[in-house]
C-alpha cells in the first residue's frame, strides 16, 4: 500500500498538481490511502459476492454500508489490512446469517431489530474518529440525517421482509449499528489506556 501511495504522490507532485510542503504531502497521502483502501474494499466485497453467488447481497451491503456510515461513523480498524479483512468477514457473516434466517425473521423480530438500530443511532451517532473530528453543529446534522436515512432504509427492509432482500437490508443496517457500538468501546479503551 505504501509503495502505491508513494508512486501516486510522486506522480502528482511531478505534474505540479501539489507542492513538496510536508503538510500538503501528508494531507494528500492520507487522502490517497483512504481512496485506495475504499476502492479495494469495494472490489473485494464484489469478488466475494461473485465467488459465493451473492452479487446482489454484495451490492446491497456496499450501498448501505457506504451511505449509512457516512452519517453515523463507527468502528475503524487500526490498519488498512485489518479494515479490508473486517469488511470481508462482516460481509460474509451477514450473507451467511441472511441465508439461514431470511425465511424465519418475522415482522415483529424485524421491527424489534429496527428499534435497536434506531436507538443506537439516536443515542450514540455519529461516532467520531480521532483522526477526523466533527464539530458540534455538524454532529447534530449528521445524527438527524443518519436517523432519517436509516428509518427510510429500514422501512424498505420491513416492506420486503418476506424476501431475501428485505432481511439483507435489516441485517446490514443492524451490523452497522453493532459496529457503532464497537467503535465506542474501542474509543473508551483507548482513552483508558492513555490515562494508565
């Protein structure tokens, strides 16, 4: 990853798109790393979806994950490799559970899961990343937007709850809520370790 990022950075610097200032270089390095990691996540999930014959699941998972996480935040792995692994594992698990439970998730269970999801988003969202602080006015907007977006998506999931797609939607959004809680726990542990 570092080699690719360095090559891209050298190229755009040689083209006089950016200058050699350390702050500028670090800013662009971070942006390039995030872009490559995100693109790699998308490619890996689609490849796994093709391999396990769940392409529609991979599209639903990626669409919801990218959309909702932009408002709610959540758990962030410490390295890009761990991030890529976590995405692949969580997608595989959600698809596996959807295959098992898609016929047995009833409307009351789906509504119960949606209530948990919305409570987590309303109480904890958005989860702030130490590398990317959010100012207070933006936090309120993100919380409200995240809540509304997930309500709409969850309603679509409930409407299609008797289908494989409906349960995939509910389970994916539930995973995002779980990752929000995991993000909070990780931040609390980090704060505790710093105090020790």
